[in-house]
C-alpha cells in the first residue's frame, strides 16, 4: 500500500464503524427476523453489518483493499468524492440562484409587458384608433398578463411547499 495515497485516510479505530442512530437497521426487519426464528447471534451480526459503514466513501477496510489491488486507487476514490461534493455544492448554488432570479425576471417581464400595452393604448388613442385603444387600456389585456403571472407564481409556491413535505407540528 502506498504511503502517499493514504496520507489523509482515516485511521482505523474500534469506533470507526460507528454511525448515527438513524442509520441503524429498521426495527421492523429485526422483529421479522426474530419471529422467523433466526438466532439472536445472527441478528446481532446483521445489526453490526448494517451499521458498520455509511457514507460516500468506502469503509477503511474496503479502501485499503482497493489500494492493495490497484496502487493509487484510494487517492482516485478520495478525489472522486471531493469532485462529487464540489459538483453537489455547485448545483445547490445554481438552484438557489434560480429560485431567486426566475421570479425577479418574471416580475420585470410582466412590468415591461404591462408598460408596453399601456404605451400602445395611448399611441392608438392619439392616432385615431379610440375603440382599439379602449380595448387595450380597459384592463382586459392587463388583467390577463397579471393573472397569468400570479397563477404561475402560486403554482410555483405550491410546488415548493409540496417538495418540503408535510408540516411538522
């Protein structure tokens, strides 16, 4: 095993396989195993194996195995995990910026469209097309544009609420 490729690899300790309680096996599965008559020591081994390792990187033993089989593989695995994390951060940043800028662009477009319709109505009124100007300025067009914007915004809000899941009391 190469010393350079595993410089920053975590040291093996008795607790290195410990994971948060949330990563423990589903109690329902353990109950089913008990009901099926599986011996307690086997169930204990299942618990240990399931909770042995979680995370984006392989366990220390697996990591060392990759390095033994293919020198430099451990460094590549670590680099791959770092690149993936950077990519995930970039995508989250992009999503946050989109959540901010898309509604702003929508508001600007709606204001521009309403201003353009208002200008067109005034132009028509001053150039002898009073009936057409009344239609444009009466609000039918303005209400349509504002209504479309408000409907799209309310659908977006509902979608965001559904993505967040049910409210916790």
